[in-house]
């Protein structure tokens, strides 16, 4: 068994120690150089327009902050309401979680109109930024 392993090791050493010259195919060097020249001649990539995106990022961050603060205020009000009437908390929980939706159809219509207005304004603003005007 040891002789067989030594035989394979000698055979592998012989294969790895050969100094055969490796030649590329006939058009390989030319095609590589053509590709290098094309890459060198290509214009640099267009940078991301951070200055144009900055207003949207700021508005998104401010909106997120306002929503988080409003949620924290609502949770604090729910905690105060549950502390004053702990026996009714389990029964009043579903209606206490969403008091803004319990204000009626007028409130829902107002929120729908506001959402449509904000969507329309964001689309118009995006179209303005994407236009070719100088």
C-alpha cells in the first residue's frame, strides 16, 4: 500500500515539475488588448445626483420623525387612559388603539384628499427634476 501511494506521489510530482510552455490561442492576445482599449476609451460612469436627491431624503426623514413622535404621543395617551381605568382596558383596547379612525367619514375623506395631494405633488416634483430644463 505504501509503495502504491509513493508511486502516485512520484507521478504527481513528475506532472507538476514539467515546464511545458503554455501558449494562448491565436487571437487571444489581440482580443484582450481590444477589450482593454475599449474600457480605456469608455467615458466614466455617471455619478449619482446626491444634490437632487437630498431634498427628498430630508423630507422622508422629517416625515419619519413626525410619524414616530405622533405614535409615541398616542401611546402615551393610551397609557394614561389605561392607568385611569384599568378594569376597562381589555374591553376598550380595540377602539382605543385607533381613535383617529373613529372620528367619522369627514376625517377619512380629509386624509384621502391629503394623500392624493401629496402623491400628486411628489410625482410633479419628480417629473420636474427629471426634465431636461437647465
